[in-house]
């Protein structure tokens, strides 16, 4: 017997237990069992099987895991003939569940459809189903964290997003993964999308530079980190960059380098997921629609380039792995392991001068920053490259000022530090936790903590030392190795002046020809779809 529903009686228990709606419905497709459903103010959907022992526990769906719910009238021809007045509602949840093969938790889909047959009138049943669906959606809205100075928000419902997809990302599966994994979830969450498949390098950059952004509630990239980098730089090149960069961005990982997706997942659940599980988690974030502020780093090169980076800037071993492993792209993320092993056979030394503005006062810095007490003996020097002063080129692009940086042909400000060593194996500036899907370089990082995490490995480290470093990175335990060549210091700005201009650097995994580069953090200027 299926009963109607209505506003629930106020509960004697805590406010979150208060029942907002209750009713008896049949579970589809079997339709053999009736369930007494209650929807509580605490956003739980409790399901008690009719006829079960009174003390048997109710099954629960937490609406914090729910991405959508909708009501409809028809459920197949047979049902329609038998019960023409019936209406239905389906709730879509993605709770976390432990995998059977390891101890990690990942999201999995639970969809429940209930039949409403309280009345002989189709209209009345439909109204009940609509009431349930809209209340479930309302209670599923993400809780917006209230943190000082950080403006979180959530996407409207329903919403319309622009999807930029790189068909060559990673192992070339992005389009297939979108159709099979992402699209069904977007439908469940009532997110409409228009797909733009990129046709060449910098295509996404050009598209968003010209796009009418008022058409979209969010810009979504389905690719590796490189496509999001293009979108951010396209937005920052617009005349209206100040408002354009506030458009919520979203990454659906389908590349070989999915560091920002791994970081977002790590911030939300402190777990590392790979491949499809990581993709499902990020699609779930998009369906929930919560967005948070994210820091960006403004980079300026001696030749006058102006770039914006959300993830990392690297030079030396780490960037060479990224670049040389490009030819193994079809292997997906395994390309980085292969590239690392290959480059370990010839461990190069890269010469240059590294300077930075510490994030904290030198006196309060940890032992990892000990070198910085050596102070900036040569801070008065101007930049040299190939033994010649670096001329100051006019800067291109966006009008956002970098108050912490001075032109390359001027001496560094007094509060900057210069690293005494000038021979490096690798230098990485990272502003999110992960450098790759399973490379936890900066466990202390957050989406917005107004700091660049500067890591550098000085020359002298052995191959075995490098192997140990990379093995420890998986768990973020590299600093506990106490490797004397590995240095870490949180900074607000940095300058790197390579002594020769051979080779390349990388910004967010994208290639940048080697030249003097400096950068500073900009607090919370962009917004990204995130977990809680
Ligand atoms: P991955 O993680 O596999 O490196 P990315 O999304 O980072 O994937 O993209 C890698 C590069 O592919 C970026 O430089 C981007 O500009 C470029 N790109 C985007 N679309 C295309 C295309 N259709 N053909 C070739 N390159 C493309
Ligand atoms: Mg990439």
C-alpha cells in the first residue's frame, strides 16, 4: 500500500532529526516491497521496509552524497498501462565505499527510484513526486564553508557549463571517458553542457579569450593540467580579466598529469585516487557545484612573457622528465616513471642563481630553511644570463601588478634571500599538494594559503638518493628522509636565473623555453570546483 506524503510533524528529538516529509512508496523496479520514507532536516533519507521487525535499522542515504533527484510520470509501457496514474522520483547518490582490493575509499553510484501511487489522480501523484524531488535537491545543496576572507559559492541549479576536451590528453581516452562516465552523471545532476573539442595546442586559450562567458556557469576542462593552464591564461588575457577569472573552473582528469585533480581530492578526503576513481570523484565535485578560491602565481620572463600558473613551475630533473616523457604519452601516467628512470642514468646538473622572498620572517623559519639565514650577500647584483645583464623587456599581457617583483635589470629588494648554492639537480615551485597523481610533494599545501612551496635539490645527490626521494613522494614523506641535498622553504616570490639558456622549463606541465623567470603568488584570485 502506497501512501501520500506531507509536511512532517515536528520531532521531539534534535533539530536535524526533524522529519520534513514522510510517505510510503514502492521501490522500483521490483515494486514488491513498500518502504516508509522519511526525509529529515539533517539531510538524511531514511528507508524502513514495511513489515520489517520494529527494531530493524532503517537504511539511510545521506543527501550530502546526493547529486540529483527528479520526478517523472511514465516508467515504461507496461507500468503505464497497469498504473496510469503513478508518478516516480529517482534519487542519485555517490557515497564513499571501501574497495575490496585495498583499504582506500572511492565513490560508487547508488540510484533509487520510488513509485508514488497515493491517489487515483495522476496530477496529485505527480505533485507528491515533485515535492519529494525538490526537497531532496534542496537538502542536497553543498554546505558552504564560512572561512574568513575566503568566498566559497555553489553553482546554480540547473546550470549550463562549457566543456573543453583535449582528445589527445593522456592515453587519448578523454572523449570515451566523458561519454561513458561523465555525461550520465551530468544528466543526473541536471547540468547541461556544450562540448568544445580542442583541435590544436593553445586552442582552449584562444577560445576562452574570445568567449561570451555570460553563457556559462562554469568552464570545465576534461584533460590533463595543461588545458586548465590554457584556460586560465586565456581568461587573464581578456580585457575583462578581473571578472573573467572569477568564473568557476573545473577539472575532470583525463591526462597523464592530473596533479590538480589529485590535489583537490586530497584536500577533500585525504586520499589518493587514480584513473576512473579520480575522474568520478572530480565529476561528483562538479555535480555538487561547490567552488572555492584558488591562488595563482604570476610569472614573468626576462623576454617579457607574462603567464599565470595554478600548479607548479619546474626546472631541471622534474621538468625534463615531463618533457622527455612526452613521447610515451600513450602510457598515461606511467610515462613519468619511465622518464624518471631514463633521466636517472644521466643525472644532469643545472647551474643558475635562485632567490626568493620568504613567506615567513627568517627568524621564525624551520630548520629546513636554515640556508636562508646566510642572507642575500649578492642581492644587490642585477640578473646575469650567459654572463651579461638581462635587459628589461616591456611586459606583455594582463594589467594585474606584481608588487613583490622588480624588473630583471634592477637589484633585488633587501628582504629577498639568495640561495648560496648555484648547482642544482632540480628546482620546483609548487602551490598545490600534488605534482602528479601519486606525487605528494607539498602535503601542507591548500587551495589558497598564499604561499609558494619552493623545493630544490642541490648537486651532489646520488642516483640512489633520487630514487629514495621519488619513492617517498608517494606518501609525502620525502622531508623525513633528511636528505642534505633537499631543501624546502615556503616563499611569496622567487627569481630563477639560469646561467645558460639551454633546454626548457615547465609551467603546470607545459613547456617554457629556458630563460630567467620570476614569479609571485596572488591570493585567491581564481575559483575552482572542489570537494568540501
Ligand atoms: P597531458 O596531461 O596528457 O599532458 P594536457 O591536457 O596537459 O594532457 O595537454 C597536453 C597538451 O596538449 C597541451 O599543451 C595542449 O595545448 C595540447 N592540445 C590540446 N588539444 C590538442 C590537440 N587537439 N592536438 C594536439 N595538442 C593538443
Ligand atoms: Mg600536461
